[in-house]
């Protein structure tokens, strides 16, 4: 590991400890802090999430916690005073599902599960309990054919290495985009 990588990793660990109480005061969880160098500037990327539930974080929550995080960074007694850029976001769909609360948030979605000692399993996540998950697997068929659905399968967390949310194009195709209403400003921007 190079000195620069080790330094940014140590800085990320230090900032995680500094920022956890700030994020928790907003009833949110600090998922991760990453620090990258960009010239003379640091980029501090903070990933936050809801403690539980299946809803996602709304932009107002991100804006509010961003202000608090920025204040905490500005008053950090151990800061080097090097300029930084703050990025605050929620976990994206590409983020691995590794904790029970990650799985809870994605009930109803198509997921790929990396099962220890088995092939990956693709299917619809239908239930999450304290001990594991239940999915309805998609059974592979020839290209162009609609996937067949298997019997529900329950997997204990101990046999799951990780999971990922899969983009579900079948649901996107069936979405009714005509139901989206434009306000007057949007209509003007569309016409321009």
C-alpha cells in the first residue's frame, strides 16, 4: 500500500469516528467515508442511509445532514486545514447488500445473491427475517424468452457472501410514464 493510499485510508477511518455521532443525530447511519486526493484538494465522500425501513432517503434529509457534516469537518480540531470538497449520498443500487438492513430496504426487488459454495442465485426478494432472506428464483431459459419462476428459497445470512440489486428492465418496460405530470416550468423547459 502506498503512503498516499495509507494516509487517505487512515484519514477516512478518523473521519468515520468523528462523523458517526453527527450522522446519528439525524436518525441516519453512516455507511462509509472515503477520502481521495485531487491535486491539492481532498474529496470527502460520505455515504449515509436510513436506520431501517424500506423507504429511501429524501433530498431534504441529505441536504440537512450535509450541513451538519460540513460544520463538523470545519470545526475538526485535528484537521490539516487543506481544502476539501464534500460529497454526501445515499447507497446506490450498485452497492453490495451485506447487512440485514440492506436486504430489508430492497424487498420486492430483483437481486443477485452470491451464495457460499453455490452458483449465484437471481430472483425476487420477497422476505427478510432476522436470520436470512427468501427469494423467488428466476430459472434461466433461452435468450429472448421470459424467465421461469422457481419455488421460493430461504437462505440464512451465514451462507450469503453478499447480494446486489439488479436492474429490472421488465418492470421498467411496464411502467406507465404517461402518468407523470409536468408543472408549468417543466413544460416550458420541454418546449425550449
